[in-house]
């Protein structure tokens, strides 16, 4: 991804408000990071979002779709669409550990089509999932 789009996305992420659903597991942030959604509706998938948006301050995110992120961290795709929830949580913990080891402070996840449009023309996606690696 070109540097100008990378920097533009970092500013975009830091400027907007993010919706968060508190996890059931009190140790979830230590294990997997803090997940945020770009809209209230997207956050509702995981439960009842907080009443107010949260702001973040990221500097060195790993940006991409699921396949790109997994390839950058592990050299290959390690998940599939039929992954069980517990396996997904375990994978998220491995992703957090690998990303921190490579110097990233967050992961910006988007759909494959949205990521392609960002790379091609710099169009910011409407739907983004953000994982702040606290």
C-alpha cells in the first residue's frame, strides 16, 4: 500500500468515533486486544454497544483484509469462513502476539473489495473493524 494512503487511513481512524461492546471475559483485552466497530449496527453483532463512541490513537497499524493480514503475520492463510467461535478467539490471540512482535499497534480490518479500492484509488471504506492491541 502506498505511503500516502497508509497515512491518510491512520488519520481517518484516529479522527472518527468507534463503537465497542464490552467482552464477557475480563481478560479478553490482554488476550486478544480491544475490538471496535465503525458503526453501531456492526457492533450489535457482538452484543449491546456502549452508548457513546470511543476515540483511539494509533500510529502503526497493520491494514488489510483477513487473508492479507494472516499472510503478513504467518506467511499463509490460517483461518476459514467456517471457523468456530472458540477457535476464532484463539486465532485472535495468536494474531495479537504476532502483530505486536512485528511492531504493529493495531489491526485495521476491512472487506476484500474495500481493501482493493483503498489500494487502487485511496477510497476510504465505510465499514472497518479495528483491533487496538493494548
